[in-house]
C-alpha cells in the first residue's frame, strides 16, 4: 500500500518521490525540491492539511500546482520579472526593494517620506512592505504558502518591518 510518509494518508494516488518514499497529493504540494527528509520530519499543520483534503479536487489542485510554480502569475511584483512563465529576480529593482525595507526599518522615516524617497505612492510603498512575495511565499485561496521563486528579503527583516508597520498603525 502506498502510504504518505509525512501524514500517513493512504491512497493509490500517492506518488513515490524518492525510492520507497511516498507522498500524498497534498503533502506533495508543499514539498520542497530538496531537503525532503527534513520536510517529512517537520511538524504537520493538520488544520491546513484538512482544509486541502476537503477541497481536494483535480481542478483546484491543478491550479494550485501552477500557482506554486509561478505559472499563473500575470504580473510580477516590483523586483521580479517573469521569464518563461517563472518569477525570477530583477537585479536592479530587487536592490531597490532591499533598500526600501532596510531604510524603513533602520531610519526614523514616515511612509510618506519613504514613498517620496523611492518615488512610489504611499499605497504602493505599503503594498511593497506587506508583500509576502519578497520572502518567497505566495497567496493561494486565502492561504500563504511557500512558493518556488527566490526570496529578496529575509523573513527576519520582513517580520521586523511588519511589527514596525503595526506600531505605526496603533500610534495616536
Ligand atoms: Zn500526506
């Protein structure tokens, strides 16, 4: 019997991804292309798994697989470009993105000043600072999941920026 090595789900649809190691369709969605062993041992988000299991149907999965591969992305976020339907880093603009995140975090600068400095609208700057794409993730049917594209910002920097943004919002 083909039993998913990560979650234990038993199905004929499970695929052998390494000799003797089967993964179910859902665990495969989140599997990295390398470090499979580490992924299998990682704690399972059962709630997320259940959500996906319930919605399990071929259309949705086909779409999700494409989304993960960056293949249904119509427009690249600033800092990326689309090459062969995949999201790749645009060197010059990605440096600007890093500069925006660092400047916002390290300097005592308002969103207004920041937007002027980098020639974006205030809304544009806010969208950039909140964009999960820059840490290699994508949003798919309301869930933030790991994408396949490279990140531009470290999660640490991104999280610090989110805290600072929240603090700005709570200031009187
Ligand atoms: Zn599984």
